[in-house]
C-alpha cells in the first residue's frame, strides 16, 4: 500500500492487542494519564483516521450486535498494520515541529511495549537531533543578518534542550528497569 500515515499510526498502537470501537478508542486517547497529555482528537477526526487505516489495509472493522443495543463497529489492526506500527515507533521524528506530539506518542507506545524499544527510539532520536544541531551550526557560520543569528541561536537552544531531555529520558528508563 502507498498510503502515507501520520498520526493514524498511533491509533494502531491501541488496536494491536485489543480491538476497540470508536468510543473505547476515544476514551483511551483522552486518558490524561496517557496520550491525552499530549494528543487531542475530535470524534469526527478519529473516525476519519480509522477509515484511512481501513482503506490502507492497516485495520479492519466488524459490526457487533449486542441484544437490543445499537450495533457497534469494532476496529482491529491487521498484520500489515501491526508491522507498520512496530516499524513506526522505532523511527525518530525528522523535524522539530513533530516532536511535541509525534515523538511523545512514539515514546508512549515504546515504553508500553518494552524497555529495549524505548531505548532504541531515544538513542535514534538523539542522533537525529544532533544532526539538526550540526545543520543549524553550519548555517549559523554563514554570514548573515542579525535576525538570522537570533533565530538560529534560538533553534540551537531548543535543540540542545531536547538532547538534554532525551538523555534524561534514557537515564530515567534505565533506572526504572533496574
């Protein structure tokens, strides 16, 4: 499939071990002790994302009738969806703008999965973030205007803080495991 998934990938993390209907999934996403701390999805958007997963072959749905109650559509991850998700959580994010939501979603699921996956993600992200820093340091050396210097210095401070935080996360996860 050529379907490009963005945040829909995170939905697969909920569906891999436990098929769910939309309300259940929304409840899990909204949980303020989990991904609800960093991600909000409106109900309409949630169902659009589920349809995209289904259209790409990453999820399936089935209708379940329960007595006199309205039928529920239950979604589950396909084998293709499981593989896609497991590859997705191992890859670092490529842009700083993706960090606040996408990286934290990946980190959430990788911690839930196992310590090895979480450590791999963090180490990969540190390397990727160090590449960002090198690129900005190169551009900062070019002669430019004052404002360019201000902006690149701002970005360097952000990146250095991200690296410090990632290193803290790595240490924290190792300490929790021992």
